[in-house]
C-alpha cells in the first residue's frame, strides 16, 4: 500500500502514543483482521536534505503473537507493507476476489483505504492479481 501524509510524524517521546494497529474489514463491514504491532515496532528518523522534512521509517521486529505479522513503512516513499500469517478467513470472505477496507492506526492518526485482495489458491490471499 502507499500512504502519503506530508505531516506524518511518529511519536518519538515515551509519553506519546506508539500505536501501530492494522484492521481489515470484508465487504459486509465485518472485521476479519485486527493486529496490534506497538511492542515490536522500531523506528528511525532522518532529515531530507532537499526539503528539510523529517523522514521516518517503521519496521516490526520478530512477532510471535498469532496472527504472526510483519510491518514496514517509509515516509519518504510512502510505501507500507503489512503481512499476516496464520489467520483463518474461511467464511469471512465471500469470493476469490473481494474489495476490503483497511484501517491503519499509527500513533494518534487513523488512515483508511480500500484494496482488492485475491485468493489464487485456497487459504492464501494477496493484493497481487493472479495470472
């Protein structure tokens, strides 16, 4: 996914919220995934030499809580990657191709989008269209 937010700032102080939470809803509005990453997310900041903007990179560490997840975000490119394994989606998705809603909470901001996911084989879903 891409997240373009020119005012993006991740909480750098211990007193601020460090929430990183990913929620996914099927086309009927039922929650099918809810993963909280804050305990395993690390971040680094740098300054864009051309614009003076503070850039941030977020990355999850080793996850042991089911569903096992990975998360990365780079504010310079806007690229965000979320991967979840070990979920049971049987009965929660109605077709091999479905439009789902995504809610991403990062610090004190919520970001929303929609994405089409595909099931090229039973039990495996991806945003990549099958050939």
